[in-house]
């Protein structure tokens, strides 16, 4: 099974039309990857579906980089008892 980081990059790449191999943890969703607000909401929904977790939308949309998203999702999985 893919790691949390690989899964986050795959979803981000699919939503934003970017090769997942080109997505780095330090990349900002908006500035570096060009995510618009509707795409950010779509990313949150896809992350919830992929990982089987519930995210607070305001908290999730405050996450700026891919690395922060990986950390946030990993923490939520732990808190919600979801295996990664």
C-alpha cells in the first residue's frame, strides 16, 4: 500500500493536473501548484474519501503546503483510529 505522502501527492496531482512526481512537500497548494479555492475544497473532499477521515473544513483549508497536509492527515488518522 502507498504511504500517506504518496497518496496525498497522487490526489493532488489528479485534481490539479500535475505529475505527482513533481509535487514536493514544501510546495504551496495555491502559490506553487496553482490551486484555486474550488480545487482546494475538492482536495479536502478527496482526502477525506481516500483516508476515510472527517476533516474540519476551516482547519483543512488553512493548510498551505503539501507537507503540512501530510502531517495534518496523518494526525487525523491517528486521532480517528484510521490505519494509514
